[in-house]
């Protein structure tokens, strides 16, 4: 079997979210809302293992760390702010400074990272696009972060505050899948073979649903009949 990341890249975040919802009863399908892909969109999904970085207030007692030069090939860089800097409502973070820019994407791409997701603000949009490097974030900024926040930890669990008041956790080595819909997380210890088989079968079933609808079959009937094959996974 091919590497799971290569196989996952064949599916959209919608396919992955459906798989996590239907096969594992993950209510939100692993989806992180409010992220936008500000860089050039890729033709396939962006997939990699999470390389996590935590940013904290500049007066945090922990020293700043150099995270960008330790990135490994094939990882998906994930940056989040400490919880006290987050808010469940737009703009989702309390700082206006960007914590990620074009030079970081330049280095990340050179190191072999597949993309970056920033639970905060980014800047230098044209640089990311020129690199053809995928970048997702909550929003944009112009000012550098050095007077407000700093990176303090690498490869630690990241807590993301969401609108329902719950925290979502991204752990190092979780799979991150991104496309124009946003970003979905797959737990790193999940049975990937079973998930991939379910998604493949589900996509094939929906392709048949489309054919049936175009042939005049009512949508509800087509879905019921074609998706019956998925019951063997449940």
C-alpha cells in the first residue's frame, strides 16, 4: 500500500470529514472552522503530519525557540497561539500582529514542508503565492510579531478554542488535510487503511448517485440505493 499521505491527497477535506463523521462518529468531522487558504490553491489536497508550534505572549518566561529550521520533510506546519490569546469569535485571536510571513514559507518549503496552517494572522500573501506554497490562516496582518508574541514550544499539543466553547486538540504527528474548504485533522493513531477504504467506497457510491440523478432518479432514492454498500463498514 502507498504511503497514507499520498493516498489521502486523492480525497477532499469533505471526503475526509464524511469518513470521520460516518465511520468514527466524530461530530465535526475533524474540521477546523474559520480558516482560509490565502495562498495559491493546489490541484490536490495538501496532506502531512502535524509539526506543531506554540506562540505565547512576548513576556512569557519561556525563551523563544527556533522552529523553522527544525522542520522535517513532508510535515504540515501548524502554528497556534496560547489559549489566553484566543477568542471563539471573529477575529479568533486577540493580537493584530501576524505571526507568520513570506520568509517562513520560503524556509518551510526549502525544508520540504507541504504547507502551513496558522491559527492566527499571516502577512506577505504575494510571497506565499509566488512560492506556490499552501498557507491557511484565520486572517491577515501587516505588523511583525516581535513586540507581542513569540514561539515558545515545538511539537506540543495545541489547544484551539472553538465557538461551542470546547477545545479541539492537534497533536504532533496527527494527519492534517487542507484544501479550499479549510483544514481537517485525522488522529495520528487512527486505522488509516479502514478510513481510506471507506472514503474510496463512499466517493464511488456518490459518483453513481450523480449518474442516477442525471438519469432522472430522485435524489433520495439514488442516495439510499447507492450508499447501501457503506453499511458494511458501520
